[in-house]
């Protein structure tokens, strides 16, 4: 869910790329963007797609290996298995004992980590350029030779259950998020928490892990991205040496449901003595780059910025600065998904204010925006903020691989990342208003209330 509790920045290029038909340029004066970084792509015989983003600014390299599998690809009843693998991949191979992967990288002065989403899982390391061969050898090794045993799996399962207690069950907002997502999408795909349900995590065993690994961890189901102080030829040689021997596998098709939760619109709430700051949010089912009315995906990014892009957004100016109803107000939109996306509005209440006041004020603001329109000036400023984000993203060694990785694992192309600024600049006011009406007038939404225990 995209809401005030974990709002994704609408200017993040990692979520903002996809192909659309060409449009006439609008009057916005686009900030001067640096040249698109040089890149080269190739594919190994086993299907591994490789992206090289050379940069000689510092003698370091980042390797990111993205698998086209996330929590929405899990078998029914096996929630949490995709995230489980984020842990199990550090449990060793015959040549790299359990627990040694990160220690080896640390000893050469590098850093490594991993993350799991609904649509992908990624593993990454940043090391000195002279250690690129080391991390490529170790990452390729665990693609095919992972140890999956009860000795390693059972303790890690307990670690994940404890992680769930710390990051979800100890946080009222996270518990409300789970209820909201399930109400919005049903108990499927994006309605199931990435970390999984505790009762299903407890049942995951070696057979489940082995089946998931055998089905999804394959070179033809992955994207390798190398960024930093190297060359395309050097990467081609190393990738062929270490990843080339990995065998192609039959990977199951990826499916996402176009269905939404039953009984929408709905209101859900959580009252908890641990809540110090009451919060109101509303999340709408929205098209993504891949599903629904995809023609609105670019315009919705502009809508989110115009309404809720920081302190200059209409929500903040109206609810916080003018009416003193809220301490914060924002909006966001996440189109980067294989299935449907979400458009969210979030408000933190000012002292002595009620949920009813906020709900009425937000609805009045949206009604006015739909009735009178979002102005050309608001649209221009929204575009400028989005394009400024592109400048910073292109300038970052870590953001570039993430932009390409999240795009390529959700059906996009290299061109979708490179052409994103032009596509945002080309959005018209007519398109902005069509997108706003399509989503904000929809009844496919969930309103969430986070309240202290005993609040009225």
C-alpha cells in the first residue's frame, strides 16, 4: 500500500519507467539533464541478461543480481518463502561455508545486502574495483550450489519470525498496513505481506525451499547489473567465466490477478495504546505500467506530485499551512509493478483534530481539484520536481542499477529508464485531469484510520 506510513517518493525513477506512445512537448522548461550514462547490454547463452554501467568516478564497483521472483510469485500457503530466500542465500555453498559470504566481502572493505519486493529479489555488493571477480564468483556460486539443509533452515526460520515481530507486530502502523493491503487486493498477490503470515512461515521446510530455489533461481530468470569502474569487455569475460556454466531452467510463468478486494470502498482501523500520532490515509487501486488503464501511468506521477509532492503540494498547503488541520500531508503513486498499482494519500492529524474533519477536508480538496482542475503552474512545478529527481538519480552509482533492475524485472526495457524524463515532460494537462478522474473518482479504495486506544 502506498500511504503516509511508507510513502514511496513519486520522483523515484526506480518506480517511474515504462513505454508510452510519443506526445507533443508541453511548455515546461525541463531542467538540464546530464547525458544518459553509457551502458552496454548482452545476454549469455543460458539466458542471463547483463547490464554494464561504466563509471570511472571512483575505483569501486557495484554488482546487483536481480531475480524475477518476489512474494507475489509464491505458491498458495507458502507466504514468506521469497523473503526467506533472501536469508537462505547467505547459508553457504560447498566452497563458501555458511556465514562466510558477508565476512569475505567485509574483509576486502566491501558491503553487501539484499532485499525482497512483491515482484523481485535482489542481492548486491559494493567493493573495490579489483575485487569484482571475487563477488562475481561468489554470487554465481550460490545461484547454483546453495546448501539447503534443516541445520541451516530451521534456525533461520526462527530469525524471520523474530524479524516479523520486530518490524510488523511491534508497530501498529505496519499491522494496519497488512489489513489495508488485504482489503484492497484480497488475500492474493499484493494483498499478502512480503514477509509472510506467521502461521505459514512456521510451516516452511526444506522441501519448500528446494522447490522454490529449483523453480526460480536460474540465469534465465535473472538480470545482472555491474556499475562502476570497469569495462563492458571485462564484465563480459567474467560473466561468461562464472555465470556462463549455470544451466538454464524451466521457469514458471508469472501471473498477477486483476481482481481487487471485496466490498470496496471500505474503511479499516486500528486502535492501539502504542499509537502516539493519529493518522488518516486512503489508498486507491490504480493502473501500473503493466496492468489496468496503463495510459494514465505517467500522468498519475504528475498528479501525485501536484497534490502531495512535499510542502509545495496542494495537500500540504491546504491542510497544514492554511487550515492547521494536519502536521503533515502527502500523496504518492507507485506504477512499477507487474500487477495493479496504488495511489495513496496520507495525513498526520494536528492535535485536537478528528478523523471526520480530515476526511471531509481531503474529500473537499479532491472534489475541487477534479471540478476546477489542476493548474498548468502546478503541473509545471510537479514536472520540475520529478525531473530534478532524475538528475540526482543519474548522478548516483547506487540509484542507476536500482532503476534498471526494478524496470527490467517488471517487464520494462533499458529505453524505458533512459526516456523517462522526456515522457514525463510530454504529459499534458488534459492527460493529468483524465488520470485524476479515472483514479480519484473510483470506488476501489480503502480508507485507513490509525488511532490511540480509547480515542473517539
